């Protein structure tokens, strides 16, 4: 009897882990998408996501389930992210001083963008990309720069999903399919109103050992950024190059040892 109960409990636990893993690995999902991915009935998925939301592992926004505050907090404690934050923060302050706009540092976490650090403009504007939040990869310069410079497998996975719309400017699958090669070719991304309707941003990639390490972006209201895109991209690139050099330094030391 005890063995049967333990087996049933193990099975239930595994199902819950499968639901959580689908969001961790695949980004935000609706219940029907989670049901299709895990092979579980929608009623079962509803039961698990309700518990995961109550315990802070998932967060529900407009019927879509995202990583919750407890998982974001755990990711923020990662030694690699803390190291990256320490290297990037003074450089981000420099970028804000130069541009008078907000700076955002993001890393890819599965099929989502995790905001590692933000430094606000002295002319404060509230943005969706705040420190510790997890955003989809397909919208906003701070996220889209990570998508564009990720592997083709990641891009295909994102394009195969239903893309959540945040505003009239959020790109659909057809637009994104066209934009990704363009972003890769020019080496930066410029977005307007894709997440926050009145915001614009530019984003550039930062690499480590030839692999994407993080994204760096400058964001602010459309009326302040309009006509300054080239200036802001150049400023972001200078800071990204300095951050890349700082990130690569331990690799260079290890290779020379």
C-alpha cells in the first residue's frame, strides 16, 4: 500500500516537474500549449500551474504562464550572473551618462530574456524591462538582440510558437522572420513600440569566446530617441566592446597559463 502511494506521488511530482520544465526551457506558455507539450490533460495542467503560481515558481499574465519570482531570484544568485553584473554596472552607468537614457543588461534563459541589471535615465521612464523580470525573446530590443544572435535552433523554436502581442508594434512571425537576418547582418537592433507603446530602444550583442554572452540596450521614450539611433548604437557598441574585453580577460589569462 505504501509503495503504491509513493509511486503515485512520484508520478504526480514528475508531471509537475514536466510542466515547470516546459516553461523554464521553452519560455512563456498558455495552458493548452503546456498540455500539448507535456501530453497531460488541460485539467491536470491547470491544477499544477495553479500550485506553481501560488508557490511563486510561475506567474500568470493574461492567461500566459511565465517564470515566477522565486525562479528569477534563484537565477539572479547565479555566480556567473553576479560576476557579469559587477563587470557591467559601472559601464552601464557610463552609457547612461553619455546618452541620458536607460541602460538594460539581459541574458538568454531558455526561451526567455532575463533582465540582469538596469540603470535608469535621470529622465525616468517606466519600462517593462525592469531588473529581475523575464520577458519573451521576440519583442523589444533588449530581448530581440538575444534572439537574433542565438543559434538557429533557438530562433526556429521561438518562431514555431504563438507570439504574445504587447502592443500594435509587436512583431508577428512573418516580420520576425525578416528582421532576424537583418539584425545579424547589421550587428544591432532598433525597436519602436514593440512592448511599451511609447518606448524605443537600440540593442547590441556582447560575446564571450565567440559565443553570445548577453545583450546591452539603451531605451527611452520615442520622442527623445527619434533621430538619435546611430548615436545611441555607437555609444552602446563602445560600452559593449569594453564589457566584452572585461569578460574575455579571464579566458585570455587561462589560455596563456
